[in-house]
C-alpha cells in the first residue's frame, strides 16, 4: 500500500510497544479509507509507548482528533487518485485486507505492514500487456512499465509487465518481485549494475549490540534494529560519509548528560546543548505551547501545527494556511489549506493555489493532479508511474 507510507506520519515507521485495542468492525470502503487510515495511525501514536522525537509529535498533535485532522490534511493527490481508481474497474478495493492492515499496525505499533495485508488493499485487475498508469492497476505480481526517463519523465499509458526475480538486473524497485511479509524487494547497485534484492529487518539487537548496519547473503540484505525501548547510537565517522553502523544503548534519563551522537533521551526529553557551540548537553523535558503569547525557549516549543513560531521568547502566530501565508520559516513547516501547496520558488515560502495541467512545476505537490514531469517540467493531467 504505497500511499500509506507517503503520509507525514511515517515518521513513526517503527515503534515497539505492547498490544493496543483493535479498531471498529465497520466495513471500510474506498471513500472511508483515508479517514480509517488516519484513525489507525493516530491510535498508534496515542496508545503506543514512544519517546524522543516521536513523543514531541504526540505533544504537538495534542489529541487523537487533532492528529486525525492533521493526517487527512497532509494526504496528497496520490491517495485521492487511488481512491478514484478503486471506484472504477481497474483497481479492486479489499475491505477485509484494509481492516486487517489497520488493526495490525495498531497491535504491532508499527507502520511496516506487520501482517502483509496493507499491500493487498488495492488489487489490480489489468492483465499483462494491458494499458496502465500506476502500479496498483496491474494484476498479480506485475508492475506498470511507463518507461520513466530521467529527463522526459514517464510515458502514459504504460504497460503491465511481469516483475523480475530476486537477483535479476533492474532499473527500478517496481520491477522487483513481491516478497513475504518480512521482506521488501528493492533495486540496489551491485558491482557494475543494479539487481533486485530482498531487504529485511530484525528488531532483536540488545544493549551493546551492533545496529543500523546490514549483512548481505545471496539476494537478501538484513538490517539490524534495536529492541523496543533502546536507541541506535551511530558510530563516529571520518570524511563526508554519514555513519552506517552503531550500537544499541538505553535512553538517557531526564537531567543526565547527553550528546547529539549519543543515546536518545527518555520520554519527551531532548538533548539540549549546555551552551553555544557545545557538543554536549543535558536531557531536558519539553512542553509544547499551543497559544500565541505564551513564552518559548529550547524546552518550551511553539506548536507549528497551530501556525506558531518562537520569536523573541514569545510564541507568535504566522498565518492560517491560507493563500499568501507562510508555509515554512527556518526549520518550522506549516500545512497549507486544501487546494494549496507550499511554494518554495522565492526567498520566502508561502501557500499558493495548486497548478493546473500544462503549468510549469518543480515537484508533484504543486500540481492539482499530483503529477509533475517532462523537460521542461510541467503539471500532467494524471498521475503516471
């Protein structure tokens, strides 16, 4: 289920917790799919024990109702397009798979499709050789070949073709055969070419054990993750390359010394520098301020979901998500209202009306259709990939 992983709430991609209550037994339809997915993700956020950055997001959401509303505002044209196709004949919607998917992610406290049902919600009906414009339309283990070119973009309609086996040469992950619940087939560089491999993850590394790195055996690459409650402290590295391995450590208690390269702080605490330019700090608890005029500093954060930013020690309102209001200031990002996108072409980033087909674009979020491609890049009539 590709669209589920594109929402902003995929920041909670892997959270360890104890089982949580299942959702409603009400049958899910294509029209209720967005709201049901929002409910499941937000139930996960507010029922699973999480810490650090994820706890900060929970504080910013305030409650499940605000979380659901924010999630639905963040969904893009990709979801709307898929729902529209599911009302037709090229994509069949499976309500039972949707219910298993949403109940499963809440029970597992993970958005990584814990039971395999999420990939079965939208089922393609177009046979091999048939015309298509997105992967979900193709039946069986097939993909939509749109001949995507770096400069020209995709060609629509594409053609449904059989996926290739693990180990086979590929040019995109869409071409790789589907694998089991625990795997994720991707197209990765290998020697002088690229090939399909099965990427898997384990969540069994304990305190002091290695994490973040991977081990490849045949066509399977396995990544080691820490057990629930632990954090992966990345190793120091030289040169320009980011660290690729680390060690599992327990979170640091409130008030204890910490480092940006060290273990994360427990609960909602974050590592705050002890002074300007300092490489060490202390784990400090944070609160999120939801009203303009409230004081703000490194531990009292203004809620950007309520269009607040910290200026001169006070939370100040910077807009409403309407046309012409800011959508980004510094590191803070603000959601634009329906039908608008964040225009980053100028020196100040503002919410502007989405662009119709044929208009120049920089990315797909700017287009009404959710599709931006070609050379020069312009908004397309429909999503094609």
